[in-house]
């Protein structure tokens, strides 16, 4: 019999009616009461780590989750984390970097409707997650609405529908229907021993460009953050006419700020060398995000800045494939 540790952190799945709307309030044991599955086929232990709306989830809480998994790693065959959907993609990405060399599944799930409601997606999501957590596979995964996504590729696309998450720029790992798992590809197990690395620097800012962005904003960012992620337009690039942002970009890089250039387009990534507006940016020592989604970029940059002490080191870490973020070894 496989042993699974369920770690509850709050979110919609554990919410109850409060004085000002839904608020997380159920215990892990109360969650498990609603579990639809054969209780004799798996031994599930519950632990409540926190009861937070995921909007209130912070990098410090990612560390708490990673610590709990590390402390119990040798005692269980797999792990399930119940979590709010709003920042689930950030948490799944962060755990992908902090938990290296996983030979066991770490599965994150939640729901769009509380598990105690009559009509809810929570019961299926929990059942699917526990089932997948018994698989002979290693890594961090999001299981939601019968789909399995690697932790660095999950993006919440819908606020109400049950199919809230999509796998961005990468195939789904598997589908789960009627307790049957169909793999589309299967990640290779790591050859490295398991280790936990929770060194994080949360001094990271996300700037979404828009027509009219003032160059002066970079003065504040330069003095208050160690890493900046710029969501540029299309294939990448910053305005250099009228409100010219390039001189301020140069100042930030020279001041030792790690600057990542990303795109506001969810799919297909960016290519700084395609257009003039991109090539003018590429002449500076910026970090290229390839086709990573924003959640993974933010989490990885925080993790990298917890180790790198200069821009060049941060660039090497960020552009080095780790935990299935940039390029993936996978088998059909």
C-alpha cells in the first residue's frame, strides 16, 4: 500500500462561508472526508500547514511547504498539496526549483468551488491527485480537471470554469479519467540525489509594459529591487522613440540589477533578434526568458538571486535549463 502525505494550505478548496465572503477554514482531515476513492488502496496522512487564501501566499510560505516535504521525504511515497488556484502556478514553479532530484511525485491541486459544496470540482481533483501521487514518477506536477501539468508550465487561464489551468508551451504530462492515467510523455527520473534548496531573494519586480510607460519608473526599481522581469510586447523589445526606455535599462544593468526580458504573449515565447526593437535591447547584458511563463520566471529569478551575487552569475543560472523549465528531456 502506497503512503501519501496530504499537506493542506488553504485556498478555495478548503473555504467556508465567512462574514465577508469565502475564507479558508477547513482542516486537512475535513478535506479528506470528501475524498472520493478507495480508502483501502492508499494510506493517506493529513497535515495542515496553513489556512491561507492563495492571494496571501508569499515566498516565505513556499519555503514552509518545501521544508515539510523535505522533512517527510523518506517516510512517504508521494505528496499532495491542496492550494488556492490564484497563485498555484507560482508555488508549483517555486517548488520545482527548491526540490531538486525528486524521485517521487509532488502534486499540487485545488478547486474552483469549495469541496463542501454540493456541486464542486474539488472531489475529483483530490482523488485524481492522490491517485497520481502513487505513480512511479518524480517531479512537481499540477493536477487539475483531469490534466497533469509539470510545475513550471501551469498557468491559470480561467476564474470560474473547472478547466482553469493550461500547460503553456509544453505538452500535458497525462490525463486522468475514471482512475485511469494516460501518459502523453513521462519525465525521466533524476540521476541526482534529492536535495532541498530554499535560498530565495524576494526582491523581484514584474513590470508589464504599456504604451506610455514612463522611463522614470526604472529609477525607483533600480534602487529597490535586485531583479526585474519586464513583460515586453510580442517578440520582445522596449520603446526607444519618444519615451525612450533604453538608457534606463542600461543604468539598471550597470547598477547590478538582473533584468529578464519576457513577453506578454502566453504562447511561443520571444525572439529578441527578430526586430530592431529587440536587437537594441539584446546589446545589453539582459537575461532571455525563452518561452517560460511569467510564474516560472518570477519563481526561478527569486531562487537564482538567492545564490547569484552578480548579474553575470544570475544570467548563467537563469538561462541554464533546470527542473524542466527551458528545455526538457522527455520520452513519448
